[in-house]
C-alpha cells in the first residue's frame, strides 16, 4: 500500500510499476499489460475491474497532459519561428 502511487498489484504473482506499462491488451475476458521491456503481464480477475477503471482514468489524464505539452511546445516553436523570420530593421 505504501507504493500505491508508483504502481500496483495486478496479479497474485505480479506487482507492476506504473511507469513500465506501455499498454493493455485484451483477448476476450483476459487482460494483459504490455511493459516497456516488451514483457506481457497477466491481470488477475480479482484486480481487473479496479485496473480497468484506473487505467481508463489515467489514460485520459495522460492524454490531456500530452496534448497540453504538445500545444505548449508548438506555441513556443511558432513564437520562435515567427521572431526569427521577422525582417531585420536597417535603422530607417
């Protein structure tokens, strides 16, 4: 429970760090987590509903953060490009 913010237990034999999860795969009722090192981790039935809710909410939050980050980068780039494309004043 002390490590709840860093990851979670997804199976009686598996605890997974949140940063390591790249995706969720589904095969019928079976859920599997795809980790950043390409391993596949089964999600136990006991943990499935909680993980679905949490994954869905975290995915939405992550998508919003990435969208905001991309927009900030785009705004900075556009400002930088606009400033660098302005004609130089020759003092007249």
